[in-house]
C-alpha cells in the first residue's frame, strides 16, 4: 500500500477487532486480544490505553514467524510449544512489533499515562493464544501471520485509534 493514502488503524476493545482503513474503505479486519484488565492509561495498570496514537516504530522486519523479542530485540528463539512449556509464565512478544505513541497529552502521552513509555505494542502472539477475548498485559496481540500483513501494509506514523 502507498504510505501517502489515508490509512488508519482502529482497535475496538469491545469487539476485540483491529480494522485497517484507507479513508472510509475497510482494507482488512483481524481478531485481537487486548488487556485482561480492560481499558486504562495509567502506568503499571496492565490496561490497554484508549485514544489517538501513532505507530512510532516498526520492529522485526524480515524476522521469521514466531521470532521472540525481549526489550524490542530478537532473542534468536522461535516460539514453539516446547519453549512455552519450559517457560509457562513468560509473556511472549513475537514476529513483529508496532510500537505505539500516544497523541493526547494527559490522556495517553507524557507523565504517568505515556503509552510509549509503557511499551504498548501491537505484536504477534503464540499460536495457541486465544484471540477475540481480552487476555494481554496491556498490548494488542495478533496472530503472527496477521501482524506481518499489517506491519507490511502500514508506514511508521500511521494513526491508531483505540476505543471501547
């Protein structure tokens, strides 16, 4: 897709869907999993922040499906059921990362509500992670193939609106 188009991402916390739009036209729609603790902006809340955001950075271009990231760096691991069984409490960030930055000072930008400082991402999740229900630690989880498709379709700076 051309970066000059009016692309934007809408994330509906109620329906657990991420929709990519080009102007008024729906380009794609994906099931997601947002925070198990619901919506909220406060640092340390483990909630998904609402409001207007932008993709600040795209991380993981060319990484294999299931590539494991820690601190936005690839570990060299690729997710498998065996790896998950060895580390059942690990919250896996996989395949691609779209790092979000809030656009609304006092709501999701700056201070104790800053989405970027909270490391809020759209990212891939393990193959067995349920989608369509809120189970994350605050981020927006997607199926790995879906996050690759989205990653390839949008430029850095694309608008993201997260709403209930």
